[in-house]
C-alpha cells in the first residue's frame, strides 16, 4: 500500500492593492532618489495573503500620463519575499529601478495576486503628490556667490545663490546646511569643532554668537541638498566674522578712508547728456585683511549740502560710479562739482571719513590746427612738434 500526501488548502480571496500611503518612493536610507535610479516601497494590504507583485513603470511624458499600451513600459514580477525587509516576507518591500533618465518623472503601477484563480488585482498607480516625487536628480554641487553681506559686533549674515542645476526638479526641496568654526588668520587653518546651525530653506542665514567675538575670524561652510539620497553636497567656504564699525576716533583708528578718488573720464557735450565716471581704491584697512569688504556712499556736494547719487550703498565689487546730475539738475560742460565718497565696512552702524574731490567737466578738445612736424631723428627716437589747439 502506498503512502499518502496531505495538503492543507485555505481558500483565499483575490487580494486588494496595498494602502496607497504605503506605495511611495523610499527614504534616503534606502537610496530612494539617485541620479539614475529610484527605490520604491510598499506593504501588503492588512490581513490579506499576497504571493506575488507585478510592478510596471514608464516615463510620464513619453506615455501620456499612463503606462497602458506604451512602447517604453517595463514590468517586473516578484514574490512577496524578494526585497522584503523581513525574512518572513511580512515587512515592507523595497525595489530599486536602475538605468533611469535623470529629471524624467516615472509612473509606477502595482498589482497583487495570490493563488486565487482571478489573478492580479487592478493596477494601482502611485499617488501624484508623493514626497519625494519619482524623479531621478543629480546631487547638488557647490553653492554659488557665497559671501558675508553684513556683520555686527555679535552676528554675521551670509548669503549665497543655489548650485547650478539643469531642471526644475533639481531645485525641488533644496535646503542648506551651514557650519562654522574659528579660523586662524595667520596660518589659514580652521581650528576647533564645527558648529552646525539648523538647515535653512532659503539662501541666507544669520549666525548669532552668544559671546562677543568682535574681530575674530570664522570659516563658514555652506552645503546644499535636494531630494537626492546622497544628502548634502560639497561645501563652499567663506571667511568672515563680527566687525566693529568704522570709527576715525577709535584706538587704533578705523577711518575707512577711500584712496585715490578721481574722475576717470567725462562724456557728452553741447546738445548731449553729460556724465562723469568716478573711480577710487579701497581703504587701507582692506589691503591687509581680504576678509573685510567695504560699501560706498556716493554724493555730490553743493554749498555744504550733500545730495545722494545712489539710493543704496554700492556693493564691494563696484568701486566706481557714473554721475549724470546733482540735486536733480543735469551736469553741464565747464562747470565745477564736488564729489564725495564715504565708505563703511560690513558693520553698517557707522560710516568712515568722507573724501571730497573737485571735478571740472571739460568738453572734447577741437581738432589740431596742423599736423605734427618732425624736428629730430636719431637711431632710436623721433622728435615731434605741434601747435596746441585753440
């Protein structure tokens, strides 16, 4: 007599789809978003038996918002054990999709089945508002134009521009991490441990010091991140620190005196608008300390009254100014004017010592009345003579 085999069979309904909230892009720990891959996660519907999952994906724009009958659609069938966080298969499933195109949104659809003869459930599409979105993105590079824009006796304000990116998806969820530590002016070495303030969502940050380290320098590092799971990118650094305001009477004095204020050129003449281009060199305080920057106020002076040429201070990168009028009156040829430039450092509590220069606008000289005459020739020189214009 032969043996017998006993099977335990439990009738099971066709499974429904997992809860929509569990069908998402994974977090950073599971490399949810990278530049050419996405990892998605989902869990079996509560209290139901699932033996297999079928995942379908396609590029959204290439498939008119649906993977049905799309030439680029791909599918993958897996058992409930594959990619599961628990050996029993009762945990969360994680599956990575590679060779994706950066910045292309992916449509994901999911179906479930068990031994029920009805087969797979109706396809469920991932929600369109999941965070992060199923879009591969590059990790950000360095932030741009990092600079100290203001410094008081106890705080520093730094600003920057986002890292360069090629697609709006690159900037989605962009945030920044700011770290700082003391900086040795002599050796150029960062010393001590970095302090990391809370990540900022905007490209500006105010660093407030609990003590009053006026005159000390700090290295400020700023890193950017978006939805790429590699987290924050390479740091960009700027050197700066709290500053005392300009003060000519301080000991030692801090006059913030601009140097070599001069008229570089005139423009215009009879029947045309007249203007002066003024140039100057930065104050001596900035020659040995390249971590400081100066802002400039430009004015014209008439009868002891100063009239602003610019409504805001000129940035440190702008040690020049074109002047076309004074007190609302256009400049004129052969008139004398007094131009004043006053500097301040990053601390806007006070300006330094004003510098005035007198400028007379001259019209373009007339043509020479005769061509130059050669009056001497040697083996290496030629001597010319000419008559001054009238």
